[in-house]
C-alpha cells in the first residue's frame, strides 16, 4: 500500500497583472520566499487560504517564537523537538503536520 498526498497546484486566476513580479502565491508567502514587511497588500484566496494568509501577514511582525524552553532543554535531554509556532509562526495546519511527523518519529 502507498499513500500519496502531494497537494495541489494553486489556482492562478486570469487577472490582468497576475504575472507581475509583485504578485506571489500563498505558498511563496508561507515559505518566506519574498519579504513582505511594512507594505500594503491585497490578498486573494479561496476558502480559508486567503484568510490565513491575511492573518499571517498581519501578525508576522507582532509574533516572536517562544523558544526559551527548547533552548534550555537542548543538551539536557536526548531529544528535543520544537514544532508549531515555537519553530516559526505559521498556520494551524503546519503545527498539526509537524506534530504528526514528530509523533511518528517517537
């Protein structure tokens, strides 16, 4: 048995200017391929994608990951896994995914 969950390509609407360099996808925002700081942006997205990206951008400058405990535990115990917003502020789906990956490892 094999399980394939490769996701989907983003739907890019046919809008004038969509191929300009200042237009990026949600994946590019979350992967931090482009720095968006102190700029006005328009967010277009289907279902929760648009809302999550807008929230991510709004909170990005206002959210410092809390890593102190993980840093204190490094070297004190054999394995420390930092996941979710402690690793990097993102959305709930990323935190759940990372939690699942770590749970499988341990």
